[in-house]
């Protein structure tokens, strides 16, 4: 039996066991039914404004999900004007602010959310509500950086060869990502998500926006609705992973992209192969092998469950910033700004200063 086929068979046989373990692990931190409330505040300053200055900050999900409800997206733009612009198709909310010349631009956004850990048991079909066919079609589309034809479709076909169900296809792609990609600590930010480039060059290193975009693109190419979920880590992990949580209330550099795949009978299923590779590289003492016990636990848990020490922003690709004179973004996970001189580098602290903080305010059951 080929190694790939063995992994697929082993994954299918152990699905019930893996999810049972995932559910038990949540008991040792925040129970699955416990909702936690956080205030996440993003404060942005443009230090060298020129002419009219615009700032855009992603809001927390504008539509409720089983793992997150947004209670408020409040904002203040001193000396300027701001508004919340929504796009329901991708649960995208953008706080768009404009400042006239002569004003030192500063925008503050506070998102209050409530979250709970999520586990989907794939051992047997459940009674998940059916999604709108138009919504599922939306999450099968190709995007600029995530095509579904050519080498992407050929790779997806090869990975899922011999898979008899959608669950098997989704699992096969997940295992392939874990086995064949790597986390590259030199990648700027969270990466670009240019999956055709990754496959054509055979450079499968990157960060979450690369590795999880590869999962989403391959899943779509295999006929499975899938979506990137862009967000930010907002608390420490209660499951013993130092690399998968924050160490303080300052979470400025904690952006993280996750993924979901839609499986008939189960609904939207959370996955995160990128975080498995993060555990491999960063979990102390670092550079753990795939057969390391902690890596194996993360690998089993992150196909079908998320620990919600994280806030979701949106599912959007090819994001056109309202009022911008520059090109659209592959995704919106970082604050953005633009002056008369053009768009600023969101990762450049010299000209573009921002801080993101997270504070837990409550935890309730039910």
C-alpha cells in the first residue's frame, strides 16, 4: 500500500477516535459550551500623512457563526470621518476612515465578540442545516491568487484519487498539506497565498495565509466548497501549545488565517494544517518531527476543531478597499492606510504605526 493511501485509510478509520479526543481535550480548558467575551482594540496612526489620508481596519465577522458572534464594532476617527462598510457574502466588515490634509490621522476600532471552541464529529453524518446553494457556489470560485484550474486541479485530482466520499477528499488534502509543506519563518507577515506559484515552483514553504490558502484552493478544485477565515489570536492556548496562543494582551503581530471546508451532512468543518506546521517548527524546543507526540495530537485535533482563543475577521479575497486609488488586496487581515503618495506598507512601523490589544471580559455557559 502506498504511504498516501495508508494515511488516507488510517485517517478515515481513526476519525471518530480523533474527534473524541479533541472533545475531551477541550474539557481541560474552556468547555465546548462555554462562551468567552473579548474586547479587541486596534489603534492606528499614520506618522507621515500627505494630503488626504485614508485608513481601513478589518471589523470582526459581520455575520454570526457557530464559533463566533460579534456584539459590536465601535470606532472613533479623531479629526476625520469613518463608517462601517459590509459585504455579507464574505462576512466582510471594513471600518473606512478619511482624514483631510493637516490632520494627524488616528483611527481606533474596538470589536466586542463572544466565542466558543468548536468540534465537528465526522464519525457519522449529523443534522447540519443545509446551506444556500448560491453561498456554496461562492466558495467554489477561483480568485486571483487561488485559481482552481491547471496545476491546482491536477494536484487536487492526484491527492484525492481513490477517495470515495467528500470527508475522505477533505482529509486527504489536509494530510497532504501537513506532509508536504513547511512553515518558513522568513516569510513576511502571514504570506501572500499565491498557490499557483507555490505548486509550479514546488516551493511549499510559507505561513498561514499560504498553507491554508493552498488547502482551500485544492479543496475547491476537488469540488468541495472551502474558505479561508482571516483573523487574529487573542488569548493564550488552554491546550498546552505555547506557539498557538498569545503571551500578553498586546496581540499586534498575532494575525492568523484558518480554513473551513463544507461537507454535506456536517456543515462547515474547521481545519488548520498551517498550525500543525507551526507546532512542528515553533513548539519548544522547536523543529519537532511529524511523529512527535505533541505534533500528532495537533494533527488529529486540527482536522475538525478549533480552539477559539482567536477572533475571525472575514472570508474575503480580492478585497477592493472603499475609496482607494490602489489595487485590490489578496485578503484583508492587517490594517491598511493610504496617503496622497500611495498605499503604505502595513508591515512598516516607521510610517505606519498600529497596536492591537485583546482583553477578556467574561466567560459564560450556554
